C-alpha cells in the first residue's frame, strides 16, 4: 500500500476555499489529548463563530474572536481548534499555542483579527 501525504500548494488552496465556505467555530482548551482538544467545561465557556480568510498556504480569522468571561476557576489556555459545530461536531484542525495563556476568573480571552493562524502545510 502507498501513502499519499504531501499537500501541493494547489491542494492547500482548494482545502482553504472549501473550509472557508463552511460555518466554523473556534474552541480553546487546556491541551490536546489523543488528537482531541480538551475544552473547558465551565458554563461560561462556549465555542465562538469564526470566518476565515485565505492568505497563501494559511487562513486566519477575519474579525476578532472573544471567549469569556472565564468561570470561577479561570482558564489555563494551551490549545485551540477549529470545529464544524458550536457544540459536539467534528474537529477540523487543532494545535498548541506558542505559550500558555492564563485567563483569570471573570476575564476574557480575545484574539484580534488575523492572529489565529490555520496553516495548510505544504513541502518547502
């Protein structure tokens, strides 16, 4: 059996356009386990809608995205993911943050437009 695992620049663009046409949601959490985002479970947490814009081999959020206010325990944010539904649904992409970010109880986590990067990696 042969494995096909290299995405061409054309393929990356095609996937970007396909994904951008979907209704998408961003989720954040305390980490990634077994290929899944460990989302926060307090009642104040909810995935947020996001519109993506393509830029080369990556897409980013077209507008700011805000989570919060954080629940009584706050949040130690370590990962983010892209979903096809506001609850349940399927995870499309996920990854760890460059550095953990702590949100105190009652605080907000905001990503300005263009700061959430979803990369469709292709060979150099």
